[in-house]
């Protein structure tokens, strides 16, 4: 028994270095194997975290999970592509850990798997969504205008108008999370880009 780690010797395969600069190709082959196994479970972890939004109303007419399902359902029924729909589903997943910057958290999660435009929409939707309520809180509802010259301004404004701000209807017939699960698994199966994945 290894006293420090509490692991039985030989119970798990691990690299031998104590500092990264000591690592060998063999060490990194072991780490890469474990990394890919861990990465393959990403959809499960994302779906589990998304479920934490269930029952969390925060004063809204619907809970945060229902808002996410409704946003994704509206996008899906409008003929949006699968990556866009998954972005719509996950756009508020950062609410639990990123109370003051939830769009940044969600955008970081989906970035490797969506287009530049879809990532931009997710990252900036908070400022654009503010158009619908900031003025009621003594804030500038036109804060989104600071992005007016950005190439994805109209796409983000459209996302908020058609799907996000409209998705608080308690009577809307949203698809259940199970409907979107296969999409999440397909989209998160392989990143479009990542510094940690060798495209070859």
C-alpha cells in the first residue's frame, strides 16, 4: 500500500514523474490513455450538471432547466442545426457556478464543439439578453450596442429575441431532456478544435 495516495501498488497505471519536465513519452502515453477515457464521459458530466438547474426558479415563471429546454426546443423547431441547438440547451449551464458571469462558463464548456458564431452567441448572450430587462433594474439596456460592429451581433440578437427571452412560458410544450441527450452526445463526442487533441 502506498501510504501517501492510499492506492494499492500496481492497482492503477500512472506516470512516474514528480515534475512534468521529467516526463517521458511512455508517461504521456499512459496519461493520454486515461485522458481519452475521461473525455469520453464528458456528455454524462455535462448532462448531470445541467440537471442541477431543475427546480431552481430564482423568481422566474419557469425553472432554469425548463428555460434551457424551452430555448433549445424553440431553436430545434425553427430548424437550427444540432450544434446550435446544443448551444441553446447549454447556454445557461453556468448559472450554478458562474453566478456573476454565467455566459463565460457556458461558452468555455461548449467552445471546442461549436462554430465561432455559436460560441460568440453563447459568450455574449448575457449582454444581449439585458436589452429586455436591464432598464427595470436601473441599468443600461443598450449595453449590447458596444458590440454593434462585431460580425455576430445580429446572430446573437436573433438568438435572444427568438429563443432566449421568449423561453419563460409555463404553458410551452418543451421537449424533455431525453430528447436532446443524443444530440449532446454527438456534439460533445469530438471537438472541432482543441489544443489538447492531435488532429492526426
